[in-house]
């Protein structure tokens, strides 16, 4: 994972002072490369030792080593967001900033998703007698999207977005079922409780969440979505876009594994929907 991607993933777990340094790096990486430690401390409103401590947390010997790695990221074309969204932006600026932020998030999500983890998830889904997709809040929307795509491949699939219903469903799962648990934070207690119940039932749990979170550690298989939301109030919810993209990748990979029969089912589903559209 790139240095910027690691900073994004670490952001929620950093102490408040180091988080201010991390947010500065994510928003103004080009300026950070050329600024002395005194300027970085001033911009972040922290002490100079805090800046150095943050660099060492990223496994860098000091500020110089950190800047070299950051410069390598930017030189390799790693997307980043360097401009804040402000109330004074005109519509042209707003379009550019929102789209740039989304593209940067999707690129980081692509980097974090490991092919070997995807292969394990596809194998588990292919063997499953039943698939249940769990998510709450915004992640519940992604769970419903996953259900709409996966059920077309022939396996009974349910989306459950209510925490009480999730508990009941998890207890009743057959041993050869698979649960796709979706969460941006990876720390929602009710979802963690449901995952524990599902595993006690013998089901395989695939987590779509950030690495190193309680949900990631509780699952059998992790599909890492290491994109932390921008702290700005106006920033769009990029993690949701990354989750939806990973669901698309998962669905296509599963269809290819299942072979011609699955493709035929998907074509039939698409054809029946086209019949409902006005040809004009």
C-alpha cells in the first residue's frame, strides 16, 4: 500500500495531535514535501516532536525519510486531494474537487484489494448454499446492492439491514452459508455481535471493511477497503463508492468462476428488465 493509503487507513486510530498532522499531509502533500518541521508544526497546530513522532509511526526514521517516501508516491502518480471544498467555491471548482476526491479514493481502494483475498472470497461464495449480506446505515445500502447482484448468479441471497433481524438470521444460518458483512468503520458493536453469532452457526464470514479493525479481525476473509473518509464536512462519502466497486469486482469474478450458466442467468435478468423500458 502507498504511504498516503496507509495514512488514510490509520487516520481514525491516531491520537488527536497526530491526526492533525495526517490530515495536513493528505490535503497538502506537495507543500509538505518542501516545508521544514517548524512550518509543518505551525500548520498542524502541534509541536515539532509530534510531527517527528507521526513520521516514525509510519515506519520512517524521521521527517527526511518520510518526505522521500511521500515524494515517491507523488512521483509514481498516486492520486491525492490537495484542495479543500469551501463555501466560496464556484460550481466548476466544486465539480472538480468532488470528482478528484472520488477518483483518488477509488484508486486507493484498488491498491488495497488483494487478489488472493478476492480469490478466497469467490471460492467461499461459489460453495455457499446461502448468502446473506449485512450492513447498517449507509453500509446497508451497499448490502442491498450486493444482494441484487449476487442473487442473479443462482444462490439464494438475502440483504439484512436491521440489527435485530441480523441477529435472528445469523443464529439460523446453515453451516455452509456465507455472510458478507459490510462496514466502513469496522467497529459497529451490533454488527460485530452478529458476526460472532454467524461464525458460531458455522457460516463463513467475509468482511468488506478497513484493515486492522475489529470486524477485519473477526472475519474469516477480509476484502480490505482502506479508504478513510475525508474529515471535511462537505466531502463526499468515498468509502461507499469503494465498497460498491468491490462488490462489482466480487460479482464479476464469481460469475466467471461459475461459468456459462451464470452468464446466461445474468443475461436473462438484464433482458427481462429491458422489456420494461419504453423503447422511445
